C-alpha cells in the first residue's frame, strides 16, 4: 500500500545507442548504463517496451531486490517531431535521498550520433524519497511502475509546480486521496488538527480565510496509519481551487485559475427568455418518429363524446389524456407520455425501448412517478389495450400489488361511492367496451406483477432504474454484454474505452443510467456528458435526445 508507483508506458528504440548518449554520474551511489541492445532487457522489461513502443514521454520501471538495491530502467521519447540534429546527455545524481535525473539535448557531431530517443538503466543503494526528472532544465512529469505489482505513482502539481508530499497518493477505485497536511501546507495553507477538529487557514496580505472541519462529520476524509488523507476533488472544494486529473501525465493538477467547463452541460440548451414549446411542438417532440396509436385516438374521441354528454371518463380510468411532453426531467427518454393522474406529476407513457418498438399499439405501458428518484418508472401493462382493461376495473391494480381478488375486495370495501359515481362508471365502462373491445384479463389482480416479472426475465443488460435493456442488435450476436458503474468520479478515458468496446445493449444501459442521474451527478472530469451524448447521436437516438432537452429544467 505504501508503494503506489506509476504504471508506465515504455517507449524505446534501443539499438545502437551507446555512441549517441553521454552519461555522466557524479555520485558513487548511482550506477548507470546505457541500454545498447534489447538483449540487455529481461523478458518483463522487454514486454513493457513492446506494449508501449512509440508512445511519448519519460518512463521509469523499477524493481526492489533488497533494502540496499533498487534497479531502474529509464525510457525517453520526446516525440516532438522536430528531428533536430542532436543527441542526449544524461546526468544522474543522488542528493539527500532525492534522485535527480537531468536530460539535455546536445549537438551531434555526425549522422551516427543523431538519436531521438534512448534507454538507460541505473542502480541505487536505497529507496529514494523522491525522483525528479528534468529535460533541458524543465522539470517533467513521468510514469513509474513497480515491475512486480504494477502499482502507479501519481504526481501532484499546484499552479504548474510539482508538490512533494511525504506520502504517496492513495488510489481506491476511481478515487485518489492526497496526504492532507503535506498537500495543504505546500499549497500555502496552515493545517491544525486537535481532538478531531481540523482548522485550515490561508493568509493574504489583507485578510485570512479559515475552514473548520469535524473529523467525525467528514465521510470524505480517510485516516490511514495515522495520516489524514483527502480526496483530490474534495480538496478543491475546501480550498476553492480547480482540481483536474491528467491521465496521460498521471498527474493531479491543482490550480487557482478557474476552469471554464460551462459548455459541458449538454442540456443547457434554452435561453431564459426563449419561449416554451407550443402544444403542437411539445406533441411532436413527445411522439418523435411514432404516430399516435389507433386505440389512443379512439379513446380520445370517446372521451370528448362523453364530456359533451356530461360524463367523465377520467373518473373511471384514473387519468387525464395528454398529447405533449410530461415536463419532468426523470421521465425516461424513451417514454412517450399519454396520460396524467393529476397528482404529484404521476403519468403514464409508452415505453419504446429506444425505438425498438415498431408501433406504439404494442409498446409496454409504464407508470412514471417523478418523486421516486431511484425508480421513477415501472412497467404496468403489456400494451395500451390491456392497460385500458385494467384501469376500467380499477387503476390501483397497476401499483397496489394485491395478492388475489379477496385481497383487492378487502381493500376497496373501505371506500364508498355515491350513486352518481356508480352511474357515471357504468355508462363509461359500457361505452369503452363498445368502442374499444379491450381484451379480457383472467387475473387482473396480479396482472401488473406478472408483467414486470416477465420483462425482468427478458432483460439482457440491467439498469439502475430496473427497466433494463431488451434490445438485441444483430452485430452483437455472440458478444458479451458488459456494464460500467456510473458515478461522479468516472474518468473520460475509462468511459471512452468502455464505449469503444461495448455492445449496443450495453451502451443503451449506460444511457439509461446517465439520464437517471442527470440532475444528481456533477462529474469531476470535463467531457463526460459530451462523450455520452455524442455516442447517442452516433447511434441515431435523436428522439431520445430531443425529449431529454425538452424535459430538462
């Protein structure tokens, strides 16, 4: 755990290199040698080279043999495309526990000396407290890997300058923890901790700024072997600095300069003074590529007739018809809303399964409860016709979870209906039966539970909201579906790698999880939202994107 040392990428061309490099070591504790041939590399080192050939940067691979022998391999490829007529000079020294490696360009004397990358090997007799690498006088980021464990060392920069905490950064999953006291003090803050109370103070010529933290009330902080660690992004929030992760340099960058990431909000598309969508526009966005299904059109016509005759279908069905968008951000993006209960934003919609449904007449029906943030939508019916049969009996059958008819009758026996309500219900049900001929449901009391159970069995990729993904793409035949956990710490590189390898269904699962957490997550790395939306665009999900934008507050 103490040796979290950097995973590398090793770039080398190492043949015939001795004449090109002048090596100068001034300390007896440092033994260094230029790698003249790949035959000087053991299998492990050679494999690293083969995997990461041609990549740019400075890379160190190290192995600890004993407390008095540490071996390092250095690979350097500036890859600046300048093709200058030069060679390299390298100087390695040890100064009070710090190993300093200085690399400089020098003019070559002839063509044979010209080299644009090189490799070297050196031994030291004790573990260095830190390693600094300079190229032409400027300190450089580099990657360093423990040859046995593959643990990665992480660098820390503050306003462009390297910090040197006494303890390495701890990595736990996607989170990176810095030693709090060392890091803050090197950033210019004062740090005090006593009896679980933490005080950090920053002084300016004109004033002082202090923050007070209680250790027991700070779940973000972590105590390891008596050292207090702070997550990198939380450090930014308590010091009012910008913190960013540089995957290529394996570096945490802390900056007092504000980073403009306003363009990363893909859904901030409407100006404050822009008018709302008209009813016609709202219906167009809501339905997208679909036509209104025949059953719903017939229901709408019947509803208007009943209203003119003084009857109310909504009192029987338990919802009011609607044509436009729901207006709620957590209505699933592949749901076409068609009815609202008029309470707490609860509404019904057709689940298109990202356009897999060919006709809304056969689309599953979902009940959307916007206040249920973890699981806002549940499937309640196989299609609109079966849905109408159930709500003709009692809409509570969709969500109450009755065990059987007796259980249902026991509950409704507690409610009384007026003679007017009973007559209205009789007339509406007769007219619905006449006009729509909804199918008979043998067991309406457990119908919705069975519908949900059936869908669960057909899910091929699970999602956080439990709707899941059913879509099988022909190109994914025989491929393994995978998932990725979406949280605020996800990295753009990790996300892009997933998207480049994921099946169509796996991508849809990611999109569903992303939308579910759209109002909750603030991603630490810039570009997460854009990467996901761009992938949605590439898959032709324009209707889903349009619904998100229109429903986004």
